[in-house]
């Protein structure tokens, strides 16, 4: 299924960093060491899985090639552009970029870690090669199920990511419209994990995987959408403030309307919480 967002902001890219090389094999290992044992966190940790926009390898109506190259994180619509995860959070006064690591694995082209300036909270965001969208989706479900736990050291602080993160997010094209998974990872731990899934019609396509994972859907979508980072940032802000799911949904809808000019009511129908 080939899709184009109904209202797409083609924002200018402003990250001068050089792109990483292409040619990463689909299905390669995405970490050096993983475990099913939870890694305790003293901070709030949000792990964000970003499938880079990819004209060639994803079922989308092509966007301009400069922002639709799934092997170039620096200029990608969902990463380096002003509305991308890295590009957007770099400019937010409440978040400080702590580290950037390129070529984390054969398919994770870049990892950024942000720390909140007021809360003891971190965002760990991984940019996946657009050709590896299936592997990105599987990694997201594994984390939602409490699996693939990893330890990450950031300036003297050790973070538990993957299934050890308390909030797990996916942003990008809904690859489950194009491929199916034979099964989904089952819930491994009883700890609470919440999810944000910013992809087209994600409530329909991600429901079975989230049920199997035993995770709570905090924000996901009922229709076509632009999965840019302002909606993610607003949702995380409400989550850190310990707002109710309904309040977080309203934050997300207001942010989406602010950039997409679709009306808050329409945005509230698009972005929903729970089952």
C-alpha cells in the first residue's frame, strides 16, 4: 500500500553532519549485547525507534529525494529535518543533546541521547536505515514486551534501554501495511511499559503486537498522519508531568493541529489513547 500524508510539511533540513554510508543488510543485529533481564532505571527513559523515510524501500508515495533517502539520516524527513526527531528535539529548550553516535549497528545509522532540563528523564532515539523498517518494527515490539534490554552509559549515568525503558515509541511509515509478521513477542515482565506509535492507522495495524507485548497504548492513530516529532514531544511532556491519558491526548492533538492546521477536533479523532 502506497501512502502519502494528507498534509505533509516539507520542512527544511538544517543538520550539517555528513550522512553515513548505505548498504546495511536487513535483519542484522541491532546491538552488541541484549538480555531478557531488566536493567533498573533511576531516571525516566524513553526509547524511540525511528524508521527513516525511504522512497525506494517503503510503500509510500515518494517525497523529495533529499528527505526521502532512507540511508541518509542527516537530511531525512523523520530524523535530521526540522520536524524529525533529532532536528526537532535539538531546538527544544527543555531538552539537551547529550551524545550522538553514528553507526551504532549495521542498521542503526545514528543514536541520539537527550536529557530533560527539569525532569530526571532521557530520550534515547535510534535512526534505523529505511530499508530495515521491518527490523525496526520487530525491535520496537520486543522492547514493548520487555525484551532486548540493553545498558547504555551516558556521561556517567547508566540507562536501561530497550525493554527496560518505561516509555517506548515508534515513528515513521507503518510498515505493517506492507508486510506481516508471523508472530509477536509475548510479554516477559510485569513492569509497566507504555507506547506511543506515530504512524498511519497505527491503532489498527499495531494492536495485536501491543496486546501480545502486554504494553499500554498511550498515543496512536486512527488514520493517515504525518509522524513528525512535535506530536512526540507534546506526548512525552504530558507523560513526564504525570497527566492522565486523556490530557496527554489533548496535548498531542493540540501540537498536531498547531503544525498541520487540521483543527483540534480532527486531530483528537486522529490521535487516540487506550483500546
